[in-house]
C-alpha cells in the first residue's frame, strides 16, 4: 500500500506576495492572507460605515472579491495596497447604494449611557469628536487608511493614486492641522 504525498502546507511566515501567488492554486494560502488582514479590513470598513453589521458584510465582500480577482493580482505594489483598493471600492459602492455617509465620530462611544467612564476620558473623546468634525471626507479617508487599515504611506498612496511623498506631506499637514484644532478646542 503506497501512501500519497501530503500536499505542502503554505508557510504562515511567507510574504504576502508569495502567499498570493500560492493562493492561485492552494486556498489554504489565501486563508493565511485572510487571517492576516481580516481585522484590518474590518476596522477600515467600520471606520467608513460606523455600522458593525455593514462592516462585517463589507469585509466578507472584500475577501470574496479578492479571491475572485486573485488570478489577476500582480505583485507590483503590495498585497495590502491591492486589497485595500478593493475595500475602498466596496465601501464606495456601499455608500452610493445606501444612506448618506456617516461621520467617523458616529463610531465613538455613547458617553451618555456609560457613566462608568471617567470624566477625563469622556472629555477627551468629545474633544476628539469636535476636531474630527472639522475634517473633510478626504482627510478622514487618509486617517482611515493610515490608522484603521494600518497601511504605510506608500500603500496609502497606491490606494489613493498618489505618490508616497504626497501622502507623507498630506499626512504631516493633517496631523499638524489636527494639533492646532485640538489646541483651539481645548481652550474653549
């Protein structure tokens, strides 16, 4: 009785590009990418919708789209930038087909129903909410890609169709502007 060869199990420490290439013929490799990016895609979708159910639905759709598009994936940029380009498109489709875009601050805790939160923390969140309400959609999107999705400047640039230098500059200016808004809000 001869034993068949066990198929080689994908290396969980392989690069994204190596796993994406392997995933064309081995769905276990895609599973590793899925687990690697699941939380980041969900956080990004949630930051765009402020709705847990919609974020879950969008996250599933992003990974289904990625699996379907995988044969066309070319490792010219990074897998993360490619995946979040899909996520950005899915979120844009969601907003075109649903109610107006919720503001990012809708995802902040409802402090009126949480008296256990200490006053300083509550004040800081409310202060942050006022700062964020002064930002444009483009500025909020830059923050969502950098912090909710955890993308690098280069990856954020690929998603937005801008150079890494342009994203670094926009990010730096935005952080500087937010500091100024924070100080203004803090004085009031």
